[in-house]
C-alpha cells in the first residue's frame, strides 16, 4: 500500500497542517473553553508523539462539541497515527456528514479505506482530495490501469523517485501491457503482432529456439514491421550467432535508417566479428543519431582501441562514465580503462580504475565478458 502501516505517522502528520491552523475556528464555528482545554492537551500530546492520550483528548472534544467537524477529523488523524485504520473511518465519515467539503477528511478517509483494501470506496474520497498518488494505487487495485498510470506519473512529478509510486507505476504499466497483449492474442491469434508478442515473452524466458521460430513466422507475414528484424537480431546476438545477427540488424537499419539502436547493434555485431572499420562507421552513425548513448560509447571505445587509437578510446570511456556511474556497463568500463592504463604504464590510474571496478562488482555488477 502507498500508506503502509509502519510509515503512516510521518506521512499523515503533514496532511492536516493547513486545515487546523486555526484550531478553535472552522467554518465559523467556535468551541467552549472546556473543549478548548482538551483540544490544546491533544495538540501537545501529538507534538510529543503520544497518540493514545491524544486520541482520548480529541474524543472528549467530540463529545463536548458534537458539531465541530475539525474535532472528528483530528480524532481520525490521531487514531491513524496508531495504525488503527479501521477505527479512523467512523469519525472521518462523521466529519464529512458535518461538512462534506473538508478536503483533509476526504484525504484521510481515502487513506484509511485504501490501507484496509477498500480501494473502490477510497477512490471517490481520493478524487475529492486530488491525492493522485494514492488514487493511482487504488486504481491499480481496481483494474483501472490507464487512469492509474496518468495519476501516478503526475504524483511522481511532485515526488520524484518515491519508491512506492515507482513500484505501482511499474506494476500498472506491466498489468496494462499484459491486458493489451491478452486482448491481442485472443482477438488475433494468428497475426504477425501476436507472433511478435509471444516471441518477446520467449526472449525474456531465454527460450531461443521457440523465440526465433515466432520471429521468423512474423517476418513471413509482415517483413516491413519496424523492430522485427532488430528483435530477431538480438536473439542471434544472445546466442553469439553474429553473422545472422549482423544480417538482421542491417535489414532493420534499411527499414529504419534513423533508429540509433539498430545502428548501434549492427556496429556491435560487426565488432564481434572483427570487422572494426565497418563497426566504427555504424557506431559513429548511432552516436550521431542519439548522442551519449552509453552502450554506443563503450563499443566505440573498443573499436578505437582495436584500431590502436588509445586516446580516443579513453575519451569515449570517460564520457560514458560521466553519464553512467553505476551498474554493469560502468563496471566494465572501469575494467577496460584499468587495462588501458596498465599498458600505458600509468600504474596509479590503473589501480584507481580497478578499485572502482571492484566497488561496483561488490554492489552486484557482473564481471566483464
């Protein structure tokens, strides 16, 4: 859930700041001195994160002032701070009965319902509160994947790299993709696109014979579909059948001369076969079509080194590392630079690069092939 029980407190505390700035007045209402005393005590308890006594004090406020909507909202808030989402529902609903325009009450009630799995009921309240993150999560759970993606992307604009939002956006995208593919396979099982979709699944499963057969089948039906040759070429590349891979990447480059990935993969296939001059030409074209693509820079560096141009190779690899600092490709690049510097007698530089390589390898990067 977006509002997980072990994180509820830190998230929910912020919600009511703007609605309780004036604690004794809400929509023209005032409360009695006795109720005010309990209200202030509850506020002090909350400030000290003493939520159980805060709940008790807010409950007294609601008993003394049964028409004071802010009291019920604050009671619901304090109850949720104790991770008791079920008990928060009644006071929050009562607050909305007193004043249906209370955005914080809608927001908190939406959270409370969503935390208990009542996604359908939560949606109406999250919509009223314009709480796009939690709304997107509720929509994932109710199968509204396209709407969920829209709301989750909007929420990420406000909270970039939020792990919960990123997780649910990925989940919504995957489920929408699966839904579309299932529809395709059911409606057009013998189409080229159906063969392509099934082939993509086999590629993920590394079942290359079935994968190749399906791509060939799709190409027989519609040889001009963009990316079919590219994807089949990747099947051949994955099994180190570089001449066949070259043939497919070259065909894709003819269909899509502006496709940087096709140019890069053609260059890489040529490089694996020792066709350095042709490889460099394809890789340079890929770099012009899409500058600073890390994979292209890595292969360009290899081509430079094979042609005896160590300074150019170093330049490509340093540029790559200025873009990509983590992961397998960065680790391979540090390893390649270490070897380059060692040949040049630059011991200090070589040791530095090996340390960086080992650090990334310890973080899970694969060793260079």
